[in-house]
C-alpha cells in the first residue's frame, strides 16, 4: 500500500471499461488539462455511484469522477453525501461538451473556484 506522501495530488477518474468510454475520458481529461489539474485513471467493476465515491475517497484532493460503460458520469466530492454528486451526465441527453465541462468543474472544485454552468 502506498503512503500518503507517495500519492500525488490528482483527481481520480474511475471507470468500468476505459475502451468503451475512451471518447468521454478524453473530453474529461481535456477539461482537467484546461484548468491545469492532473488526473489518474483507474478501473473497477461497480455501479457508477460507487465508482465516483471510491474515486473521491481515494483522491488526495477528495474529488473523483465515475464513468459507467454506458457513458453515465458523476462528479463526486468526498464531503458530499452518497447519492448527491456535484454533477451528473446521462448518456444521450447531453453532448460531448458536457463531459469536458465535468472535467473542468472537477478541477475548479480542487482549486476552490466557482463552477462553470452549462
């Protein structure tokens, strides 16, 4: 197990299958890069809410993003109660720029800046 000092401050993106959501992952990473905050991608087989919660708990910044293989995406802060993510994206209801926005807002949470709206 890595010690606290060994874990670099970054936003954790946890997804079921990175190959199925590669486009969405790329857009989220672009939003994070735009704001200058690093990210780490991990895989797990869980529902999207559990992915986001575990990513937030594992992140040294306390911010995590969960993406299911169908494209549903949640932005979670470790201090928010389970079931109340900061942002949600449902596949088919939003377009690609919303995935970039969720990455941007994750970075803004880390930098304690106001979130961008749709």
